[in-house]
């Protein structure tokens, strides 16, 4: 990943953060287009992600920066950083190492409505206790 340091202030000023200083970020596998997860980012997590190339989010439950994979080893490497036409949603094209979901599934979107029923469409690939144990 090239040095993004010079564009960070312009990127941050372009983004429309909510009242809590956050913006939703969708992580997508760069080579397959698979939607992996949604999380929140703030100015600090955007800056860290663009500087280091390793995706960092803001954990609302922990109230601190969350470096994806810091406890599970399931790291996301940034390939491209995008934002939408309203500048209020981010799309992070990433290379996901392992599973993206804390439930041990490849992605977080494993529940669906099909034929009028709620169904689970993906089984865990790894036991979550092994990810975080």
C-alpha cells in the first residue's frame, strides 16, 4: 500500500460523521466482492487505517479503537478506501485473513429471509472460543 499520509486530512474533511463522530464502514473482500461486515469508524481509526494499511475500527461497546484481528488473528488488510456519494458511508475493500465474524463465520450476514422464513445460511467455520480463547 502506498503512503496515504498526505491525503488523510482531505479524506477526513470529506467524510460526514454522525453526531457521535462515527461513520458506518462496510468491509468487502477485494477480489470476490463478498460483503464481510459492517462496523463503525471515527477520525482516529480512519487515520490509522490509511497510515498503516491494516483496518482499524471504533468499538462502540468497548469505547476504544479496535484493530481488526488484534485478539483473533483474523486481520483485514486495506486494499482500497472508498466513500459513497453522500460521504456518509465507507466501503473498505480488504483482504480478509480467516473469518470476519466474531461468530466464526466468513461474514456477518448469515441470517436471511427465504420463502417467508428466517433461515441461517452459513455455519461457523471456526469455534468462536478458539478465536478468542
